């Protein structure tokens, strides 16, 4: 693995200054990833330009600097899969700036801007990806459709899920309701509160006394129990005796 030891000290100093400048003031749509331990490989994230099949995509690329840089141009590669005439299936970038038009005075900023411009205006005449180049020349709509498809699969970063205000309010309301449920005391059932009475064959209804356990001990409650006392009420017993006497008088007749 290449390290800073592969580059001359003067070049390292120059690169450190340029990388700091790129980090402090990045070009539009370009984010440089700085690795202080290895200046020989420069990573950058390229944003797909608006109005192109690469829109909304972010493409990671790298520039590899040789030991005789800047006398010789860096080699550029896309690490994110992309469908483009001037980018080979292995990610190699074909652009004149990195070949015959290279000049030692050109800096990394210029190279990165040229690479992003390549996404705006491809050159199918010098294609490394022949399929993409041929499709671009013969049927741009089909080319753009295929490029958008790969961009959506490999280059679009998923958006973080953010709850809507309505959902947040709902969650908060549910929490309040749940808290209220937990704080609501348990009340006696309505059936336990209904007065229990016994109706005799004639006469008023009489409440049945019952002993019920409360929080502070057992208390006697009149008319609110469920259990009946054994035996019939006195009124009902008197009425039954009267009926028996009438039956005997009828038999005598």
C-alpha cells in the first residue's frame, strides 16, 4: 500500500496545502476525503449534476498519484458503479486532462472539476465503455434510462427517516393516554354497587346486609352486597302461614 514515503517531501508539502484548500473551500458538488497518512491516493465524492441521468447520485472516485507526480498525470477511477461512455466497467476514467492534455501546473482541483464535467458532457467518440458510447449516439433516451437505473441502484444515498409532526404528536398523545391508564385507580364493578333486594310475595323490597372487605378492613354495608343471608325474611314467612291457613279452611268447606 502506497504511503507518503513514496512521494518527495516537496510534493507532499504542496499536496498538503492543496488538500487543505479543497477541504476548506470545496468545488461545487465535490467533497474530498483527506487521508493524512497517504497523500498518494486522493478520494472524492462527486455529486451527479442536475439535469443529467446521474442527478441525485453520489459517486466515490479516487486519484492515484505516481512517484513522479506532477510530471506524470494521476490515474483516475470511479469506485461507484456507473454507466458512462468514458468510464470503463472497471472504473477507469478516460479524459484528455489525465492523458495527452496533462500539464504539471494543473492541480487536483482542476482535475476533479473536469471529471465532474464529464458527467455533464460525455465524449462517446473516445469511449471506454463501448455499449454506453454506442447507445448514447444511437438512442439517448435509452442510454439515459439505463444510466438512471444504475444511479438509483448504486449511487443514491438513502434518506434518513424523519417522523412527521403528526406522527410525533400521535406518539406523544399515546404516551399520555398510556400514563393516564397506568394512573387510573381500579374502581368496583357497577354490579357490585347495585343494591341487592329481596321481594316477598307481598310487602316492600328489603335490602340484604353483606360484609365486604375494604382497603381499611371489613365493613358491613346494607343493600350493596351480592350474598344473601340464609332463611326467608320474616314478612315472607308470615305470608306463607296465612296461605296455609286459607287452604285448610277451604278443605273444611
